[in-house]
């Protein structure tokens, strides 16, 4: 049973998807990690094969396709940065979850790695662990890496913000949306 | 230029514990009145230029609000029969910096109304609760609400059912956003009276500060334009300019000392290196918020005050109220872009007091907002419907419309005061200073839940009338992580047997100890307490200064 500790279904949906950096680490990361977002840069905590695995999972949370997804946005570099600074043991939890998942994949599909599975099988495997803390953590970090300031290493070229239509943090003038433009036009 | 400093060896007129919504007002009013003041603030003195548009840092990493990772764990339990457990995020959430939570709040400034102060008389008792009248009326507080409007800086226009006001707003309402238009049109269709939401954000330059630039990073963030009227920008600079006020940052109060005569003699605190100091003072003003004020009183027990300072009534920490809320999200055909500009621009107050024939106490307001605070990570995390796709291609396809095409109608509601809902000292968990952690014991009263549901139902109807193609939402009780309205825990009252401070905020038990912040509230109001906290602080400061001049503190 011990083996299931990290892939166990959690009552609280995101109870372990909590990654905490110290304030100095936040400030440092927001300033220096710009370097890390360059493709092919060295990772701080991930091995190359771990990075492959986690990036493949992130790419299922926000897939590539008609428009760029987590992979193109460099989410894996965000994950690496924040896990390097995390004070809650997040990297250990993720490694343990990955090890459990790989055992399952070997047993069920005869493959050595998640990233080595075909697209349909990857989706099927993740559907099987959808309710776990491990998956919640992957999802949380993927979203944060896709939509946080590019200075943390993800959201490369603001690809995440472009995806959702966020036109960058800056000032605005009215009208802000369709309905207030219409309201002004009709003189309501 | 270095600010004024006082040596510990020198007694000052007042030590003020906390520099937030109330403490900032106290510091400014008492120093302007001619008194010497030391303000103890446990966090840094950030300036407007320090604030960043950084959702990960502020919202996900709690850069301002702190939590267990910074050495401030909190515990929670529903009832006194349970053992409280450490929560992942602080239950009682507030910003640790000069200006306190007025720095990162959403800045909705609704006055309380006549009814808020006399509801117990109007409605009678509610079994099992400490529902009570206030020792003051709306008329007593009105001049101070006007002072908040003008000296803190509020934008708005008189609403259709406002209580009487002696003066108009200093700044016109903020420009309406699409969620506000949708609420206004739906409200009119259903026969309600929507109107521009009053907010402590400047629509035009005022008191030397600039107007809002509509960046959208208000709620949970500090304002880099100084357009949000925090204590940090509206009060503290004026206090410092007197030359009689020292803001002592990174200083955490550990204990209010009292002497044989039962008077406060000053405050013991730790500096940033953990070195203990004692600041002597003629009187102490406690404005540390509805969580920390009761904790400090409970920690300041002595042989003379064995149950905690100022606690002969047993009411210190009791009657914790959060304000309930409900949220209804709607999906619209055209771009809403709720992420631009301020959190809310229209409000409906037609349900300020619910009809007693409904069978439960309650009331509140409904305002129009973004579905998720208007920030990208939060939107992608939880803006969508709970049964919608959570990852994968369909999820990706939904992200844009969730961010740009949704609006939320949010209900803000009353909470009843109960002895069993309280802040106390955790028996086992300690914070970084070795103090017992804040322990919250809380369960919504059935009337509060019915009220939240009522507001959810009305919001759903409004959302349908607004033409949303899809509607979802929920009610959320108090005691959920990151509750920010921390109310009632050192309540005001005329009776020393059932309240902690008198109607001038002087503690019943310690004549030179004044307590003024969210803890002073007797009832919860309708969901936007900060303006009332500041009106109380302006009023208390007037009385404290007058008492000081006649040698009565």
C-alpha cells in the first residue's frame, strides 16, 4: 500500500498542489530566471528524463495544436525554477509520484516512460490519475507556468496570455468590453 | 530624509499597534492632534513603486499576506469539540505591511445604514446568538463617514437608498465596466435600483494623488499608481509629516504590559532580529485587526488579568464574523474583459434587509465583478464551470472565453455573532516567535447560510436576465481559507459584562487601553466593512485626543 502514497486519490482536490517559495526566492526568481527560459538551458532540479516526463504531462494539460501550448510556452522551465526554490518538498513528492506512475505504465503498457506513450494512451493514463494530488500538482504548475509573468521562466513570449486574450499588464481606458462600449454609445 | 525616531527610554503619548485601515487613521489623527506616536508594524514599509503586476508572487505565494511558510501557521476547527488542524492557507488572512489589508483590498466602500446599528431592537433577539444593538447610531458616525470619503478618498455618487449624508463624494464614480452594465441592465429589467459602486479608488486626482489608470491589478495587489486609497498612501505620509510619528517596521508586539494599578505602561515587541524591546507610553491603541488584536490581549494575561487583558467579559476573541458570500458566473456572447479596470462598478442594494417573513435574519448587496479576480492564473485554475473540462484540448479551448467572456454577480451578506465562533490561542501549534498560533473555531449560523442562498438565487435570476448563455456558481461560508473580513472579536458596548470596549473604544477594564479595528464591530454589516472600520477610527481618535487634552487617558 505504501507505494500508492503519492498516487492515492485525495479527498481534498488540490491539497498537496501547494508549492511555496520564500520571499527572497520569489524576488530572485523573478529577476534571474529570465535566463532559464531559453530553450535548451540547463535545469536546476530536473534530470533530463524527468523534464521529458513532466513536460509531456504539462503538454497534455494544455496541449499544442492550432495554437502554442505548455510545451512552447516553456512551462517546464517555470516548474524547474519554482521547484528549485520550493520549501515544502514539492520536488520529492513529484518524483515519488512519477516513480509510481512509471511502475504502473510499465505494468500496463510495457513502456518505460510516460513521454514514450502515444497521445491517446497518455490521455488515458492521466484520466486514470485525474483525482490524485500528483496530477493536481502537475496541473497547478502547468497553469501557473503558462500564465505567470514570463520572468519566472514560463509563459515564453507571453504565449499563455495571448492564448486567453490577456493583453498584458498595463493601463487601459474605457471602453473595456463590448457591453460598456454599447452602453456609452446608447447614452444609457 | 530620515523620519522621526523616539528612543525606547522615552515615553511617548501613544503606542499604536498596527498601521492598517484603523491604525493608519489613528496614527495620522493623533499625531496631527499634537501627540507623540510610535506605530509598531510587523511587516515592511512598502511604497507604491514596490508593487508589481505579479500574480504568482501576490496570490499564489502570499507575498503580502504570509502564512505557514513565513512562520505563521494557523489552525481551524468547526466546533469546540474538534481538534484544530493546521490549514494550508491562513484562515484569517491579512496583509503584513504598512497600510495592512487596505493595501491589497478590493476597495468597496459601502457605508453601513441606520438599520445596522439598531437591528436587535427592530427584530428582537435571535436564539443562540449575541445579536445586539450598537452603542452608537448611524447619526453618531455620519460625520466620520464623510471624513473617510474626503480624507481617505472615495469615488461614487449618492445611491437610490443611501442613508443621509452631510456632503457628496469628492470624486465622481469610476467608469462603468461591462459586468456593471450587465448588472445594471438586468437589475432594471427586474425592477431593482442598481447604481455606481462607491470605491476607495480615485476616479480623478485628489489630495495630491493621481487617478486610477484601470490596470486591473487592485484585488489582492498593491496599487503602484497610489490611486487606491490605502492607509499607506492616504494617512501614513501625513502622520510622518507631523514629525511626531515614528513608524517602526518589522516590529512585532508580543505583550501589552500593565502595572499594579491596572493601567497599560507600554508594549513589549520583537524587532526584525528577534531582539526584545519595551516601548513606554502613556496609553496604548490596539489596531492589529480582528485576529491579532484578540490574540495579543489573550497573550497579555497576568495575575491581575488571568483570562487575558481587557477580558473580564470573556468576549475577547468571541463573535468572530466574516461576512458570507455567494457567486454566480455567466458566460456571454460578446467580450466582457472583466480583467480591465477596478473590481466592481455597479451594485444592487435592494435586499439590504431581508423580509422577516422569509424566516431568517439577513441582508446584503450584489455587485458585478470578474469571475476569478481578473487574473490569468486564477481564471485558468477555477473560473470555468465545475463540470467543465479541467485539462486537455477542450479545456484549452475554453480558457479564452472564461477569461474574456464571463462576468460574475457576487452576493455579500450578513454574519451573526456567536460565542462559539471565535479566535483563540492554539494549545500546541506555535508561530516563528514561539507564540501560540491563531486558532479559528467557526461554523456558519443557519440564518447566514439561508441568506447566502437567497443572494445566490437572486444573482442567478439577474444573470439569466442579463442574457448569459450559461450560468454556474456557489455559496461560500465563512471559515474558508483566506477570509479577510475579521470582525467582532472585541466588540463595543455599554455593558462591561458583555463587551470589551465602550462606545469610544476605551477598554472597560484598562482605562488607558483603546481597541479599534474590525474587532470593534457589533454586527457584521452587509459585506464591506473597511469604510466603517475607518469611520470608527476617525471617531475614536477624536475622543481619544479630547480625553488626552484634558488629561483623561
